[in-house]
C-alpha cells in the first residue's frame, strides 16, 4: 500500500482488527521508509441491488419501502408486524441470493403477493389492487375470484355446509316495488 506521507509502496502491518459492525477490517500500517503509521480499511465490495420499474427506471432496493407498502395493505387486519417483517426478510434473502444484481419490480411484487396471499386474503387483494394497478371493477373481481378459487381448493368437501336460500319476507318485497305496484299485487291476492 502506498504511504500517504512519502508515497513509498512498502509497509508492514502492525495491527489488524475487525470493525464493530463486522463489515470491515482496520489495519494499522507502518511505512518502511519514513516509519510513520497510517490506517487502512478493507471492505467487501458490494454491488447494490437495483429494482427495474415498469417504465424502465432503476432504483436501489429499499427494504423500508417494501415494509411500508405491506403495512399499508395489512392495516386493520389481524396480521402481526413480525409476520410482515418476515415476509420482507424472506423476499430480501431471495433477491440477494440471485446471481443478477437487478430484479424487475413485477417479479419482486409477485414474491411479496405470494407470501401475503398465504397470510391474509384481504391484505393480498389490497396489495394486488395497488401493485397491479387495477383500473376498473373487473380487475378487482378477477383478483377476488383467484382468492376464492384457492380457498375452495383448500376446503375439504366433507366440511362444506350447504345453506338453503331463505324465503323473502314481505318487508323486503315491499321495498323492491313502488306503492302502486304493491296495491295491484295485493288486490290480486286478496290481502
């Protein structure tokens, strides 16, 4: 290493210590020419993970952004913060284990949605509605049908209870017709 004082390239390491965080090694060195000491640090070179957005922009992977969006989807749902944190940790591990340093936002969203779907269906639909950018009611209904289809596959047929439709009551019937229609109907039945 080059001495910062005399630019000589030969030195000896006097002391080596790992940093408190464990992410670097601090080395005290002594120049063999001027005998002055200096410190160098060795760190693992990390390539940042990038998320490629739908419009082609690239952003740094942001764990806090994922947490915030999942917390919003799970608001007022019986989902614990630790469960949300575990989803983000699992997604982060999966992404970091990849050989590529870029991931499509669509792929990252699918990872999160699959985990969320197993945790809470309402939170899943909330997240999917924002993530998939539902434009109208049919998009929303399609997501709900997916949830219902999955739920139906998971329910054992022997535990399904078939409900018989209830008879409509006159109060409900009256609310469906105008007063004149009801008078005509009652005249025909003798009520």
